[in-house]
C-alpha cells in the first residue's frame, strides 16, 4: 500500500524550531519529487516547499523562505522539513505529498499523508 | 506568490453541471499548463482530481473535467452527485520552483 506518514508536530513557542518527518512506503521514493503543503485551521491549502527526486531543485513559498528548509534521505525513504523562527501564523496541519510523475516535478500531488499538526503559541 | 482567485461557494442540484473558476495571472495560470484541482472532504486529506489543466488521474470519474483560457482555469463537474459536496482547490505553477493555491470553493449539492 502506498503510504505517507508525517510526524514531529506539536506545540512550540514562537521563535523556536521544529523538525517534521514524512515516512514513505509502497513506492520507489527516490523516483519522485515530494512536497509539504499546510492548512491552517478552517482555512485553505498553502504550498510550503517542494524538492525534486535528487534534491537538485528546491522551492519555497515566500512566507517561509529563509526560515524553513526541506530535505530528503532517499536511503531512508524519508522527507523532512526543518522549521526555524516559528511564528503564530505557521500554525497549521502540515501534509506531506508525493508528486505524480517519475523523475520530474509536475506539481500535482497524487498521494497525501494524514498530516501532522503544528501549533505555535506561547 | 499570489493566491489564485476562486469563488467562495457554488451550488447545484443533483444531475446538474457546475463550473468553478480559478483566476490567476500571466505569471502563473497564463504561462504554464500546470494547473491542478483537488477535492477535499471535511477532515480528510485532499484528493487530486485534475492535473496539467485537463488530465484526469486513474480512478477519477469522467464527470470531472478541466480547461483553461488565458489566465483562468476551470473545473466542471457534470451530473452532480451528493458525494461531490466538498471543498475544491485549484493550484498553478508560478515559476522559480514555486506553486500557488486558490482560496478554495465550497460546493453545495442542493
């Protein structure tokens, strides 16, 4: 079964850091680009960051650029999001999502995890 | 990245067709054929319904179709069914390895 499982969320104070992880299974992880998408409570979807299959292409939303870092470990079938200098507006459910096509970035996400909640509050 | 503009809500009766618009700019929707549409039911993860503007992933009903004209993309759902009631989001590649989502449209099946 193709599956993405996020972890690492929780309650954190403003200005602190958190590292999210996404464990992939059921597909050849290193063939696909991967992304992080977040959704604040009661709000819409927001793309956060994406990384190509070989980490050669990386992009960030303006709202997180310079604070968040995406990475992947293909040997461990895992995707990560290092979040620094967290703000209240980063409070959201963070989804890990798989790109649709092999060895390219189509920005179409066919597999999603169930998300991990990040709450930034003092 | 600028958010794409979608109507906040649309509605239709079972069997009818509805269309949801997604307006961007010449820097995103107008420049790339990389528009996707997602369906999200309450408490669930989003589901890919359309990619590359008009292509359907395997398993998605052919009642769902996508198109684009200029800076505006559209999702049409024909033969509306109760299970189609959900939130729908468009998104488009915006250059420089970035992506923008629309604000979402709540579809109500009357």
